[in-house]
């Protein structure tokens, strides 16, 4: 099963996707400029592909993702000012805001 829902941060919206691999959910929030992902996704691959991506772990919901601290980022996310240790919410704001 795949769940799709809007995720709002300070009046801007992104698309949250949730699907299950066995009993554990895989989560990703897609913004206009990049994505916030759970631990299933690989930041090294995102960097090689030139994608802006930030990763959080230990999450089961989109709200968890916004509250969690970023543990890894792609090179493009770093170029956008996203840093390891910032909240998922702060990272996502940069990933969904207009350039």
C-alpha cells in the first residue's frame, strides 16, 4: 500500500509518500527543490545524481520527520544551506521554498 498526503510547512506544501517494506514504513517528502527522506534512501546516490536531499532516521510518520534531526545530506542540499543537525522541518523549508 502507498499513502500520499500533503505536508505543510509555514504555508508551503510538499507531497509525502509512505509505503511499507515488510512492516516498516519507508517515508519521503518531495519538495519543489528536493526531498527529505528516511533511512531507506541513500545520500551518496543523491549526490551522484545531483539531487538535493536530506535524511532523517527513526521515523514512522511525516510529523516524526519534521521533528527529527538531519543525519546526512547530499552535496546539492549542502549548497542550499542545509546542514546535518538541523531539524527536518528547517531542511524541508529549504527544499520546498522557491528559489
